[in-house]
């Protein structure tokens, strides 16, 4: 079967944005009387994958993704590529379809004047979005390792903090096995992050230097304690997920440079390049670069950790909670939200790997989780308090958001916020900040990076955590309901 439009959607976590964008594109195409097939890049992999024939027959292509969706296969087709957050409403999706239909195969407008009058200027992929897309490809592959490793490690602590230590009275062999399995998952976090950043940039050849860069990022430069010199048997200081990010980009762009350097070689050497030259040369170059920058990276990583640790203590928890809340609610799963989430995940991972369940990392993770859970619950409270002021679809969506919020899926609140950015965005940011600040004040610690209330058994002071989230949700829900009632009264007055 042939389609007028083919599209690909994907978000870093592959949970909500991916499928919201798909639905928006399908609804927009139906309104225009066009057929469309949307390929989704979710957490379970690629679904409804586009065939070469479907791409060939299509009139235009729309890519709405913050991760790599292999755009090379669309070469020669009229194409528009934007971030997934710019395709979450039917109106935005319709505009993208119009732009794609008015584009030349290179992605530029056929006629600037004619197209501008109808669709506006085509938005080209910026350098910032390209870099963000590469980063989020790494993050999306990393998150399952963090979730699996973090939760298994956290569950092992139910038998006691030292239940993995056979010399301690808390020892339990099953808990020790859980800790081992979870620890392996957590240790793979940075190498996977680095490798799939590189893979997004340079495709499959980027994996080898990416994994090596990630491993160096968690081990650091080994130095002999006796001689103070570089020693393969020495001990190094890792430089965490920041080093993994730097290493991923170094690995990816090193491969691109090597591809240019080896381009003059005869085509008969293509097999040799893939299996020998690229892995060998890239591993050597990236390895040296990563070991060379280990000193400055350790200093930067330590400075960041110290800064956040200081904020997490004393009166600074108000500043930290406000920052976390505003970031998490600002774009509901977008770049700003992900920056807070990835930072919290990395700090939590460092604590869990060290066997710490009450450190600043787990406290910040609990605050980040609270700030992400609150917005969808705000909509649930609002639709219950002001049912007559919402449409039937909005009311049903608000009820569904209770389930989404309880499982740490923030994106369900996006349609409510986009309908009235002012004052709904500030309300959401205030509500999330209240939840985050109270979480820090109550001394809540979460050694699990995702799952919402499903991970309550391993959360320290879990009851107080639920209370903090409930207070933030109620405050936001009351404010949102008051706004909708005021808006409803104005509308009735205007109609009268």
C-alpha cells in the first residue's frame, strides 16, 4: 500500500511523546484527506517500520524526533525534520505536513514566497537540535539499564544496607545476588550512554570507540599509588556521566573524520575499513584523548557534585527544589526536563553504586521524581474540581493522567498546558516546585530512577513522599480549576 505522507517519531524515553506525535500526525492527515503511515521509535523498538517501497511512493516525509531515526533512507524525498515536542498538537502536525508537501527533495521550499503565504518558513534542523538528538539517543538506550539496575539494587537493600556483605550480620545470599546483578546494570550505564551517542553520530562504527570512551569515563586514568605514574594496575578516579557524554561525541566525530581520511582508499578496502581500520584507529585516538582529559573532567565532575551536594543541605534545599520543579514542569519531558532527570539519575546511580541509600544523590532523585509526577496529577485534581469547565475529552484525559502520574509519566499534562500556556505553565512549575521542596524537607530518598509509586517499597520515608506530591498536586489543581472556572464564566458572559 502507498501513502501520501510517511513519518517517523521518537522521543528520548520512547514512552509518551513518541505516540502523542504519531496520533497528532494521523489526525492532521485525516483532516486534510491524506493517507499517512507513522513509524514509531519507542522504548520497545521500532514499530510500524516503513518499507523502502512505502518511502519511495510517498509524496513527502515528516520526521518529529529527538533521537536517531536513520534519516539517510529518506534521501531525495521532500522532508521536514523537527523535534518531537513541535508535533504534539493536530495544528502543529498539520503545519508540518504542509511544509513537507511544499518542500523540495533537499528539504527547502519550492517557492519561498508561495510557501510562506501558506505554511510559513520551513524550520531546518539547528545544530543545537542535532547535538541534542545525538545526546538523547544515548540517554534513551541508557535508561533501561538504569531502571533495571537501580530497582534491583534498591530491592536488595530491603534485607538491609549491608545485606550483600557476607561478613555482616545482615547478609542474605539472595539480596547479594540482586545487588550483583543490579550493580552490573548500573555499571553499564555510562558505557551505553557514550556508545549510543557515538552510534547516533557515526552509525555502527561509532559503537567500539563509544564503549571504550564510556569505560574510561567510569574508571579514569589509573595511576600507581607507589610511583605516582600511569600504571595499568593502578587506581583511577572516574568522571561519571559527563565524561560519558564527552566521550560519546569524541568517538562519533572521530569516526566521521576517519571516514574522510580513508575515503581515497580503493573500494576493495571497504571491508577492511569496517572491521579493522575504524575500530583500531578510533579506539587509539579516542582512548588517548579520554585519558588525556581525565584530570580536568574529574575536577569538573567533582565541582558539579559538590555544588549540588551543598544545595541539597540546609536552607539551600529551597533553591534546589525550586530549580528542580521549574525544570521538570517547564517542558514536560522535553530537553529541560530531561536535563534535570538525567542529572538526578546520574547522582542517584553514584550513590547506589557505592551502597548509599540516604545520600544527596538519592534525595535529588526523589525530588526529581516528585516534580515529574505532580503535573499530570494536577490535571486530575482540576478536572474533578471543575468538571463543567472541561470538555468530555479533557475530563477523560485528566482521569487517565492519574495513572500516568502515579507511574512517573509527565507527558500526559502536555495537552492541558499547550491549550493555555499562560497561566497553566507557571501553575505546573509552582506545583512541581512545592512537591520537590517538600520532598527534600521531609528527607525522602529514592534509589530507583523511575516507576513512580510502584517503587514505594524501596523509597525512604515513602509516606512523606506521597504527602509532598499530594500537597503539590492539590495546590496546582485548585489553582488550575480556579483559572478554568474564571475562563468559563468569561466565555458564558461573552456568549450572553
